[in-house]
């Protein structure tokens, strides 16, 4: 009896493992670059970054003027006035660094803006991936755009163009 049960369990396991998993690979960077909406998002992000950069450049120019004025007048200042001006310069520099960090730093305004503008495209892509997986019976879909974990992939497995077609249909 134990022998029959063992053979039955081994047979079931063999059948389960013999059904190969279906998987595909996509390149989200390639897909996004082919989407007109992505180009619009990129343009909006670049415009916003340019606006913020102008703001920072103006503050930098103001700081530079303050330094030049300080250097020109330093010899004629009293110790008390010199300390006051140095403190003003220090505070302006800190304000400028804080603004740069706020706008362009890790998880700063530019990062948040990119996330906000990319969210609808990400959702659209994710829905298309789910439809592609369901239609073709894929168990796993990998993204090779960052490529850090995929060392080699057969080009036949790349379904990026199929996904683009799916995105254009909806």
C-alpha cells in the first residue's frame, strides 16, 4: 500500500513539474519611448526642471553679488558688521543648498513630479501586461529595461512589441 501511494505521489509531482511555466520578457524603457504620451510627460518634466533651475540660478546670482560686495567692503567693515554679513552669506548659502535639495534631491520635487506624471502611464502599461499574460497564459513576465538581474535572454522571449500593439488597441 505504501508503495502504491509513493508511486502515486511521485507521478503527481512529475506531472506537475513537467508542465513548463510560460514566461516572457519586456523592455519597459523601449515601450515608454515608443509611446507619444511618454514624450509629453518627459517634456513637462523638463519644462518644470528648467523653471526650478532658473529659480536656483537667480538665487545663485544674488549670492554671488553678495559675496562680491562683501569682498569689496570687507577691509572697511567693523568686526561686528563683518560677522553679521558673514552670517547673512552663510544663511543665503544654506537657503540655496536647501532649495536645490528640495527641488532636485532624492525624492525631491522633481522626483515627485515624475512619479505623478508617470503614474497613469505605469497603470496603462501594467493593465496591458496583465492582458498579455492572460491572453497568452504567461506565468511570469520580467522587465529587462534595468537589466541588472537578467544576464541573458533569448530575443524570442521579448514581447515588448506585442505589448505595444496591445497598448495601441486600448
